[in-house]
């Protein structure tokens, strides 16, 4: 799908939010600058998060109250190049446990840590850069068919 503007991306994020349930995993992938964090903020808004959502690149994990309980937003970019395994680092963050407890867990750069995150994601979005403002998005996962695009 083509996302020709920030408004398109916001609508897309809100459509993803509508299908999410407590305990769901959302994985956002794509190159740097592809719009993962902007999409994450749109999903958070659609879930009812009322505060500003920013990239957790340095904090690694941020939690937000939302209409469906808790949204946990993580960014694994910095952990991908570390000396220890990605799985060990993700386990230390407790994301699998938060998912089991019913939090919606949304992870940027999470494609290499699926098992450590608790198994198959309900939604996977692969973002691409198509131009200065235009992005592409490919949705997969068990709830992908429920996302209205």
C-alpha cells in the first residue's frame, strides 16, 4: 500500500489500532527514516494514548496507558549490534512477560527477536521509503486481514 502523506499514515495507524487486542504483538520494520516511529505514534493515538509518543531508541522501552490497558513501545535498533545476543537482551527487557500480562507490545526493529517477544506477531508492518513524503507499507500477520486500508 502507498502512504502518500502523513495523514494517510495516521489513518493507517488508526486502522491497525482498531484490530488490536490485549496481548497482541505489533512489529514495525523498515530502513531508517521509513516512518516506523510516526506510524507507532498513530497506532498509539488510535489505541487512546493521550500523551506524545516518541521514539524509545535510547530508553529502549516506554509504556503508555491506553483504552485497552497498556501499550508497551520498544525499539530494538541499538540492541541489534551488541556483544550479547538479541534474544538475551530482549528477555532482560521483559517484553514477553508484558505481552503475557495483556499489554499490547509494539516493537520497532523487532523482526529478529520474534521468539523472544513471545512468538508470532498479530501485525507486522514493513515500511519503505518511496519519496520525500511518500512511504509504502506491507501488512502481514494473523490480524492483517482485519486491517482496513
